[in-house]
C-alpha cells in the first residue's frame, strides 16, 4: 500500500464532501509512528484547524480509536485520564479523528477540523465510506 497515494485520495474526498457541505476544513494524515504524511487546508478554513486536524490524526493513528470514543475515557478516574497530558499535548479527544486500517491493522490516522465536531465527523465519515480504510 502506498500511504502517500492513499492520503492524497482521502484528502480529495474530504475536500469534496466539505465543499458539498459548505464547510472549509483542514485534513491531516499521520502514520502509526506519529509522522505527518499529508496536511491540506482548504481556502477559508480557520488557521487553527490545521493543528487540530493533525492532533486528531495523531491520536487516532497512535491510539487506534476514533477520537470521538475517547472523551469518556479521558475523564478523571478513567483508564486514559493521563492521555491528554502526554506527548506535549499532541493527543486530543475532540471528535473528527479516525484510525485507518488495512486488513484489520491500523496504518495511519486521519483528522478533519474546521467545522463543528458533528460536521467534522460527517465529513470524515463520508470520505471514508468511499474506501475500505475505514476505522
């Protein structure tokens, strides 16, 4: 599998869906080692969306879960409470990050940011529904 080609295709799908929804976003793809593979910011997407999309992708790639699933787990007394303080604050529990899987194994994470969390999730889910890299 060519990770860069996969990332480019996924970024195009994200942009297509975000354009359809009239929500300019940033999208990031991070490999399982935490390295940024691709980052794209649409015109008019908030500047902060780049950093947030990267954190969402980083979290999903390294934890292997959708970021939306993490909120309950990072609350005081829960199993991943310390997660958000690790790695210089690179982890996030904001919805919009999804692990990318091939043959059942996580190979990367994608993060979308720029809209509401509900919009970010809808955009990334729509982009992933066209491929078999859905986490």
